[in-house]
C-alpha cells in the first residue's frame, strides 16, 4: 500500500531518507533479470555514504555505451563481492535509519525493480523500506527540456564531473534534492514488490492521488485485483467483456477519459496475463 506523504511532512522524510543509485547490465524492459554490479547511496541529511561492487558472474559483458564506465571481468574479480554479500552490507548500513526511505532517479522503472529482483534471486527477505522516485518530484519543481540526471544537475548545481557510477550519481542526486527543497506537491512512497501507480500509462500525480486517497488503491497490483474481481461479477450479471468492464470501472473512479484510454489496455493485459502467463502483450 502506498504511503501518502504531504509536503508538510517532507522534513520528517528527509531525516531518514537515503538517495541511492544502482549500476546494472541487462535489458531495462525486464529489470528483474538485470545483473546488478554496483550500489551507491548517500544519507540525505548526514551525507553518510555507502558503496559496494557486486560480482554478478556474467559470462560476457556488453561494450559500454558512450560516457559509461568500461566494466571488465578483471575489475569485477578484483573488487566485487557476491550479490548476497552486497545486499547484506547494504541492509546493515541501512539498519540504523528509522524510516528507511530510499530515493532514486527514475527508480520506479529501473532501480526499484532491479533491487527487488536481486533480493528475490538471493532468497532474502525484503526489508521494510519505502521508495520514492525523484523524477516524479522534480517534474513538479522545475520545467526543463528533459529530466535526465545530467540536465537536472546542470540546472541546480553545474556540470557533473563523473556519471554512470553508482556513488557519483547518488551524490549528484543528493545535491539536486538538497537544492530543490520541499516538493511542491504531495508524493507517494511504495514498499518493495508494489508497482507504483504512475508506472501505468496515463497516470500522473492527480490520478495517483485520487486512486490512493479516495479509493484506497495503493499499487498497480491492488488496482488490477479489484478490477479483476469486478470483471467476474460484470461478466456474470451483464455479460460485459473485460475491456468494457475496465473502462466502466475507471470511469466510476472519476479518472479523465484521456487517462482511461491509456490505462485500460495495460490493465486488460495484466488481467489476462494473470489468467494466462503466456498471453502476449498486444
């Protein structure tokens, strides 16, 4: 269930928030399969730092993209520890912090699911952490041509000296979050294995807030489960299709039609995927 954080409570979040970044190899479209090779983090108020290199045991390492670190097997062998060791170290470093809020940039679609996949692969219990995405916050704070980390850093601080490494990127985001101040609007923090509502096409801040506050729907999974349950009733009593039912229910939730048209196909696919995991996305 999402935790709704008002702007008036932001100062409480900053006392226990950690800005983090992950470096990984793999297709971001399937983040749970990505190979994590570095974790970097900075406490938002104290500046306390954490960094660890992970040995992901890759057979091959793809060539680096322009501007990225040239990762080699030799570097990983010399500096890396096992994934389980790295996660244990990170968890231990996080342990003294009371609320355990983690913030990363575009993390809802990359860092968070990659980290979830790492814990799952190691068979480790997920810590009681909450996650925020700085991308959602900064889009409300300032209007820029794009919201890449380098662009934001240039706006708030200056040119980045180093990027595409976990700790330097975490430090850059730490500086950005410090400079931007209190969010202009409320934000939603999500626990592990809860897909943020803004991951759905067509869902922005207003739709997310309406679903969380007015309908007590705190994740994509909760939304899909409720609609799926109602689909069964609609199919029985009114002989409606899944597509028709999804649109009807989202309309009842008071969401704008433009958002519904973007959300509905994704929700329909998720419902059908639950029924048949081999069902292709179309």
